[in-house]
C-alpha cells in the first residue's frame, strides 16, 4: 500500500495551485485588520492563482475534485475576503454610535455578498461548468471590482459599500456573461499584475485601469462581448478540473 495520505493521493498539481488560492484568500481576510490595501492585493493575487490552476490543469491534467476545490477556494478569496474589506472600511469609518444605519449596512451588505457568492458558485458547478458563458457576474469579477477600487484610491466607505451592494445581486442575475477572448484576458492579467506589484501613483493608475476594464466588461459584456460559442481555438483558461471555467479561471476578471 502507498504511504501517501489518502487525501494527498487524490490531488493534482492544479489542485495545489487552487489550494494556494484559498490560502491567499485567508491571508487577505487576516490582512484587513491592519491594511486593506494589502488585503486587496492578496485578493487580486488570488485571482491570478485562480487563472493559473486552469493553465496547469490543461498542461498536466486535472482531477475529479478540482471543480469542488476551486469553488471552495473561491468562497475564501472572492467571497469572504472582499466582504471583510467592505465591512472593515465601512464600520471603521462609521461607528454604531455616530451612524447606526451605515454601521449596520456595513455588516449586512457584506454578509449578503458572501451568501450570494456561495449560491452563485454552487449554481455554476451544477449548471454552467464547461460552458463558454455563465449566468451572473463571476465572483472573481465582483471581487476584482472591489479590490481594484481600494487600490485605485476610490476607497470611500460609501463607494465600496455601493460596489458590494450592486455586485452581490448581479452574481445571481440570469444575465449570461461570455468568457473573455484569450488576448483580452492576457491584457487584463498584465494590468492586474502591475496593480499588484506597483505602489504609489503607478500602482493607483494600473488599479484604476483594471477597475475601468472590469466595470466595462460588467456593464457591456452581456450585450457587446458575445463570441461564437462554437469557437474552439484559443479558449480561455480552464478551471481546476481542466474544463473552461466561467467563474474565475481567466487571469482576470473571471470568477
């Protein structure tokens, strides 16, 4: 009998990358307590890992547990972590004693955001996995919008709360979002990497560009970004199971 632990024997290299995404989400959640900008960078780094696991799965093969592991990791990185960024930003600026309504909203909206992200990921696993389109805004896209706004300096409590309040229901909307073209995913991935790596004015500029691109896809994607669903050349990155992942497998804005 093999001496390898039962669980490790069922994991592939892509699954290890996916687990790294979950770890980044946990670090982002912890970083909220002392620096929301670090938390935002970790969320974006998690999105990079979410895209990388698809590349690795395509190159080395995926496993049966890949899609399930991917969804669990996405809950941490693109559900809980951005929700905590919003909660900390709002409740820190508006204590209950001075602004009870905003304080409560700063708790309720993030909680609803996480709940709808979980529902969206579960529905994706059942209905949309393997398709070139997906119902609702990808969790990765919603998290990218929140994280990019923080890094771009648009971190007003009202702004981040509004972004979360709008993104949450959009994750479960029946509107279909198409996968990104590979070249567009590459451009967004490069901009995202620069937003993570650079600080100061340069970092804010790249973060603003990422936010602009993400919002553009969020608003215009369903109507103007359709591609031939029969296209088989140059498909977007795959999820951890090696199938096209409409919920965050692209370098970004996926989820």
